[in-house]
């Protein structure tokens, strides 16, 4: 069960009684969202084994006809997913390996939890992914492969294609991350420089059966982009990958090995990623076990239980983080002025994943930037709070999950002699909220379903 650290301080930072109440309600709703997408609880509640029949969401697998069960996968939530899967299946699991973020504390006996780097891939990730392919390629027609896929899997399961080195892959990943490219764009490139992603795992495991359990971290749950879809047919092309790099002014900076693979692919001299008409995918079963909608719904339920008029704004939020923060503050003002989209006391929830185009040299993350931009527009509203966090507990290259602000934050800033606008211009939201003590800290949560932002107006 994920909890927010230092809640008492975060609440008392509200100064006024109404702001403290608004902050408390906002933080409780965020914790409820995290609880709802706990990977272990989700797997334990959805994946059922009875009389050697494995069932989930209308699919059933007669394990008496299965020779071997292998468990493969990777992602920020894959450790907890592996724990739960092994508890359910026990010694029916023949072998398995799952790549997890370095420092994970999960425990399994049969499935190896192999630590690797995120968000920038490393050699350990390559080694673990090689082992997954070895297992997949030895699987036979009467074998079952259970894939545990979650956000972060793209970085944690790297297998560079052709002559591409892990150093080259690290460079292009880092360049894409700081360019402001959307996750779908990043994963389009990743799929075309990989021997594992973009359906290749399924292709190499055929004719084994694959049950793909997915915790979605991509807005709208497009399966092929979650962890770059190792078992999903790919609708994108080498040409798409090249166009994305050109769009973000990266094509001329791309390492020669990557440029060669992409160019050769566009010319047709190397194979495209497997497409939907490939017979491979007739034996692949996909189940989204958790996503942002589950988390946002739980946040709404928390508000409803507290007696707030609740409105789910969206679970597919995208856009520049600072613009989204301003929009959330504008919604708070609209509630005060007109009672739209909900009458006071109101609780508004939005989920998705924004982007930050880095122009300054500061430190922060998209959720902290949302909160900082919102603070600049809340303009003294009492009884109003905006909070935003990343459900994996890691917002950008920081140890914070996000941040919380209220209608009096700018008054506190003035007392501290801080220039909030300047911090925003430098993309330095982490430093700003560190000074105020308004960082939302959870530590790594073991889950990952994008971000959650909430507004409370009392």
C-alpha cells in the first residue's frame, strides 16, 4: 500500500484552515488512486487458478495440456506482478525472468527478478532481455508464456538491433526524453532499433501461446506502445521513426549505427516489425489489468466519500505540463465563479501524461511543473488545492512523485523571497518546492499508470 510521506507537514503548509482541509482531501484522493492500481492486488484479484484451469477476463487455459509455463517481462510494476503470478501458479512455473528497476525489493523463488536501469537502458537490461529471448525461442507449441508488461518496460528490456550499441541506444533515448517527444513517438523509434520490441518477442516465441498481462502507462492504452509492444503487432514503420527524429531536430544527431538501421529498414533491406496479418498473433491473448482510468476512478470515489461534488475531467490528458497547470487553476476559478463543472465543495480529477519541453537548466518533473504553473494562477483562492503526482513515485529525474499547492502558495513564496515565475522559466520546480516543503514524496510505488492531478475547491 503506497503512502505519501510527511502528510502532516504538507497539510499544515496550507496556512489557513480551509486550505489545510483542501490539501488533506487532495492527498487522500491520490493515495486512494495509488491503492487501486497496486499490481500485486490487481493480479491476485484477476488471475484465477482452479482445477488446473487458469482464467482471466473470459480467457481460460487448460494447464493439463500445457507442457511448460514460462514467465517473462519487464517494467516498473513487473516485480510485484511476478510475485503475485508466482504465488498463484507456484511450482507450475517452469522458468522465468523479469527485468525490474535497480533497487527493487520484491522476492520470487522461480522467476528471476533481474535488475536493470531506467529510464536510460544499460548492459544489464540487455543481458536480461537476451535471456528472455532464449527462453522464448526454445518454447514449443504446447507451452504457455505469461508476459508481465508495464510502463518502463521499453528502457528495462533493451536489445539493440544490428550493430547498434547500448551506448548509442542510451544516447537516442536520452535525446528523445529531453526533446519533448510524446511517449508514442519515443516508442516508435525504440521499436525500430530493437530485436525484441514491436512484436519481435511474439514472433520469436511462436508457436507457443502467449498470455500478455499489461499494466498500461500510455494514454488511451494503445497496446503496441506500452513497453513498445514486444508481443503486439506494430502499425508503425521505419519511415515513421525517421520522421519523428526529424520532427524533433534529432536526425542529424543520431549515432551512425542507428541511422544505418533506420535507413536500411526504410529501403526494405532489413525486415520491418511484425504486422497485424502475421499468424504469430493468433496465439497471443492481451489483457489490460490496470490503467489510468482505474486510478482516476478511485480518486473520484475518495472525493465522493468525503461529500464532494465530483467530476472526472479526463483519463487521457496530454499537453505541455505548464499549460495543463494553468488550465487546472482556471478550472478552480470557474468553479468559484459559476459552479462549473461541479458545484462547491468540488473535487476534480484528471489523469494522463503531460510533457515538459526543457528550456532551462533546473530540476523537476512534469507533475511538479503542473503544480508550479497552477500556483501562479490560483490567485489567493482560499480552500483550494491542486496536487499532481506520477503513479510510479518518480517524477522526472527527482526523488519526488509530484507536488501540492493552494491559493496561498504565492503568499508563502513572497515571504520566502522566491520568484515563482523565474523557477518555472528555468524548469526548476523541484528546487522551488524543496524550499517550500511541498514536494509529494512516496518513493518508488511499484506501479505505473501515468499521472494523476486533482483539484479541490471548498
